[in-house]
C-alpha cells in the first residue's frame, strides 16, 4: 500500500474478516468487496466506474471464536474508478462510495442489512 497519497493506493488486497452479518458489499477504507453473485449481477447490467480483482480473505481469531460455523461466499475486490454522480460507481469528495440507483437496487435485492444509504448531494 502506498500511504504517501490520500486515499492510499492499494496494489494487493488481503482482507481479514472479524465478523460478517451477510452484506453483499463490504467497505474497508479505501477498498470495497462484493460477493461474486453481486459481481455477476453488476456485470450483467453493464455497470460503469468499477472493475473487479482478486482478494485474499482470512478469518481473524475473533471470527473463528465468535462465528465458528459461519461460512461466507466468495468475495472479489470492487475497484472503484468512476466519477461520483456520473458513473454507477464513484467516490465522493469526502471519500464515501457513491452508487447509482440501479446498483443500489441490485445490492439491496441481494442483501445489505447493515448498510447506511443516503442520497448523494453532489459533494
């Protein structure tokens, strides 16, 4: 990770799960993960402003202790490159993820029980 710039540039992503409640998208500054089912649905609609890459997932000791029976689906790295408010995926000036209504519909349908969703005001 290159931390000389903000947000940092991540070249290889290894994500350690501390817990998982079933959301199909995970936000971990400055990266995002989606389940492969969401990736397929997003590709099917031709979503813009993002690409996908490999992510290595590990389970923390806390995860293994608190959720030993939980198996999660395959995740992929969602690499956001679009312009907020223009593409389906973008990053706002305050570094929050901005998604289009059609992407929200897909993610909501697949399951984002712990997500906080707010209208984008263009900032």
